[in-house]
C-alpha cells in the first residue's frame, strides 16, 4: 500500500528520543524550551508556546484573544473541524467563509462581503481563522487590510504550512496576524508524534497562552501576583489546561526541525513531478504552481476530479493499493454543525469538496511509486472516459 502521507523517521530521531529517556527530564524540562526557541527562530517570530496538539494550540489562541460566548468567529469552510471547534469550546458563534473552488483556500472577496454585512448588523467577528490549506498561503496582505479596517484578530491556521513562504515572509512570523498555529502530527511537515505550537510577536498573548497551556499556573517570581513569597511558591492565576508538550516529543521535534529544508525540498520536487505527469490531462484540475509571492510547503497534493467521479476514483485507487484521501468535507456539513443552525451552502467550498482528491506526497515517496500512481490515475480516467 502507498499511503497519501506518512512520517519520515531516521536513526537520529530515535537517538534524540533515547537521549531524553536517559535524561533527568521527561517533561517540564529544558528541551521543550529549546524546541520553542528554535522554531520561533526558524520562522522569525518573537515567541512560541509548544503544546500537545494543534487543536490545543487553537484553543489557547482563542482564549488568549479573549473569545467568549458573546463573540462571533469566522472560519475557512474547508479545513479539519478543529479550526472551528476551538471557538465552539468557548461558546462563540461560528460562521464559515467560502473558499476558492479550485484551491480550497479562503475566498477573500467572500470574507469582505461577510464583514460588510456583519458591520451593518453590528455583529463583526472578534477573530478570523484563515487556513493555509495543503500548505499554500492564503492572501495574507488582503486579509490584513480587512483586519485593520474591521478590527478583528487574525489567527493563521498553518497546520499544513510550516516552511511555506508568502511575499518573502515565512508562515509563522505573524507579520500579518496575531497568532499562527502549527501541527506536528505524523503526516505534517515535521512531527513530534503528536504536538502543536502557537507563534506570536505579542508578549501579552504569549504570557496568556503559556499560562493556559499549563493549568493557568505561574512559577516565575516576576509575574506572580503575590510577590513576597518563599521560593517554593507558585500560583494559579487563571483556569488553564494540561496542554503541555513533553521533552520526549520536543526532542523528536528538534531533530526533525534540523532537517526541515530537506523535507521541504523533497516535497517540492515531488509536487513538480506530479505536475509534469498529470498536466497533459485536461480532465484534472491541478493545484497552482509556486510563484515569487507564494511558496507552498506542499503538505498535500490535491487535484480536482471531474464531477460525480471522485468517489469512484477514490475507491478504485484504494482497491489498487494507492491510499488517496479527501481533505475536507466543509465543516458546516458535519452533523454537529448542522445541529447548531441552518448554515447556508457555500458554492466554492461545495465545488472544491465534490472534486478534491489528495494524492500521495511525502519525503520518502519514491519517484517510481509516484510515476506508477500517476499512470494508474491517468489510465483510470482514460479507461472510464471521465
């Protein structure tokens, strides 16, 4: 079986984890801090908070921005459910932004119209969550201009996009946003087995997210409310969660981060190979190539299959040992969100979902296997005259 994606683990990763297992600290030690600092340095952000998942990162980001059950949050419609759930955890009203029908990324024109309508209703969102789907950056410049005009906070959901570049800015530097979140799930650009991270340039947001990730407890004497206390003293200053990352996971992350440029180079090379092999078939819609303004991390290689044929192609390829995947059902179509309110259908998101198929793409994918996958897909389309 050829998976759509899988982790890349080498001996040096295993050795890094072994070293931590032999050390005095398995958790709450210095390795997590090292990983935070190295990641922040890599993306040129000021602060980083490592946590146990990207979902946790999204949750504490929302908390730090002060989202409550009286607030409204706008979220890209095509994404994993965590992009919206993080607002629902806090009781916020969630509405969905339509996406480009070919890329699945946030449609800025639709966002602008939503903001115009929301201003008339005096119901502007407190936060917008913009998803860099598949690792391709959204148009952050235009979203930033809307952010300034309408006064919302911006979270970049960059679960797919570590290593991506937008107009010379690495995704994660928070030049256009308040907070960026990354995922280190096994299929992502680098992995910590499970893990996530928040990046920000705002020290106040950083301090809040740090607290919320660890029970709301403060140990640092300079930030204590009651300062004249013995050295053993610590205090819970807010209601937080146990979202901490362990040193074991952080060690794996540091080892992986040291090879990120190799991972990215391989992904980009394979994406070009896919493009060369599939571009002759006009039945397929291919993702946009990288440009000077937008460089993808190529977490996913998503193609558009002709209407009504995607599920047949999906099932047939999987039967033949090629484990393609679908990313994603529009979030508002899940039963939970259907039970909340009558969300309108979004034409771009519906179009994208009905046609999208994620093809195998990961650093260890052999070109010969990729070529076989491409030949199988093209032969299937030709055979069935899709």
